[in-house]
C-alpha cells in the first residue's frame, strides 16, 4: 500500500496529470458505481467503457456518452482539489 500511495504522489507531479480524490462519503452524489473511461476519438466523437467483475460495456451512443461526461464533470466539482488530494494521500502514507 505504501508503494502505491508513493506512486500516486509521483504520478500527480506529472505536468499532464490531474489527480483528484472523490471521497466515498459523497454517498448518493457519486456519479458512477463502476470505473468508467470516456475516450475522445480522432474524429472528436466520444465513446465510453465501463467494466465490472462480470462484464464490460462499450457505449457509442452520443446521448448516453454525453450524459456520462456531464456526470463526470459533476463529480469533479465534488472532488478534492489536486493539492488537497495529494495532501490526503501523503497523510495516509504517513500513517502507515
């Protein structure tokens, strides 16, 4: 666990990375129940992919993906800032 936390702090220092923690205490305000990847293709179209232990789902419908993207932006507004996220990770690391 310590190595994983160290890696997250190092990863967050990359210039193209934005690391934000969305705390579990968000409860019903959490936008997603599964990990979701939203991809922009070279033609600027969007697709999303969600995966659970039992299946994966690729979504190509623009309306559905746009709704997922809106939910992602909403989640971002509730997440900690990058500075606060890194500080929390460092504190968790210190406690190990």
